[in-house]
C-alpha cells in the first residue's frame, strides 16, 4: 500500500480521487472553497447538486474535529460552479501536511483555478474586535513543517514555488470593493499558523505579535502553499472569534469560538458571494 505522505504527491492517486468526484459531478468548477471551524453553514448557500462524503473519495482523510462535517459540496454559488470542502484537516489531528493538503491537489485536478480559503482565528491586533473579518494579505508558517517536503513532481508544480504574493492581488481588490459596497468592515493583515491543538500562552501571543502577526490559527497555510504550488489564485478570509491580547486575556473554549464564527458567518457569506460574482 502507498504510504500516506507519498500518496499526496502521487499524480495517479490524485487522478483517482478526482475521477471519483467526476463520477458524481461531471463539471469543471470555477472556484473551490475551504470552509473552516464554525463556517460549515456557508454550504447551505450553495445550490447543491451533490454532497460527497469524504470516505467516498479515495485518499481523502476523514474530519475528526467537531463542527467539520466531512463532505465535498458540489453545485453553484453566485452563478458560478463551485466545490466546497465542508470540513478541513489539521496537523494536530495526526495527519501529515501532505495528507492535510491532498484535497487541494484534487480540487486543482478537477479544474479549479481559484481557491477561497476561510478560517476562524484568534485576534492579536489590539484595535480589532471579535467578529471582525480579515482579508489575509500574507502569512507566517510556524508549523515546523511544509507540505512540499519530499520528491517533487513537475506535473503538480515547480520544485521551488515563488511565495512573494501567495494571496492574489486582484482577488483581494475584489474583496475590498465588495466589502465597501456592502458596508462591511474588512480588516487586512498577516495570519500565522501554529501547530495546536492547545491555544497559546500569554508569552506566545506576545512573541507572535512581535513577529508581525495580526491573527493566529492552526490551518490555512499548508493549503495555500499547495494551491500556489499548483498555480491556483488564492483568496484568504478569516473570522476573528476570540481576542488574544496578553494583558487582557480571557479563557476561550471551542464552543465560544464556534458561536462567534457562526454569528459572523452571514458577513463572510455575503463577501464570498460578492467576490464570486465578480469572477
């Protein structure tokens, strides 16, 4: 049997997974969407053709985190064909980063050239509020790992992909314009990915802020790296679900984080709809 890490770099394995999706949904998506913690309800906005459980797609990991449904939603949103991951994977679940990002390879193989990635995150910026949306301008990878480590297959992307602008400038401009037109407050800043699953200490929050991070989370960065490696244009959006201010830190729970994400989700949905409408 192929080892999991090798599977994620295996063009044949990616093709098998993509073929399994095409058997149920024979379309080329205009965009792919990854729904983060507490954001699965965005899937209800999709005009659904089919929902494919992850365990029906060869090579897909299984979601183990509460609030991650574990389905690939195929249909239309804002007049565009989309595939949406209702549930993602994390390193803290025990998956390797190639496993975490295998679905992104499959989304690219289906023909998606745009990836919209969303997440719930902790806010490090002292002037921002819980419930704010943030447009990701750049990121820091503090996971201690990279999904591109290992043999490189040029059919998937270059050995040394450029990361000077991982978040597409045109898509970010569309997001700003849509937010302005809808009267939404849209912050813009740097997302830092950490391994988790524990939330950080006061000292760690101070360190992350000093490094230049505006928000902190446990996902997104590996998926973006692989998307850029595959030539996809990426739009990254975060919902600030808790405040990580060292001198005013309060305990946070998953239930509180999910509740905050759910409350802010209508704004995220409107923003994503508006951006897709402009594609």
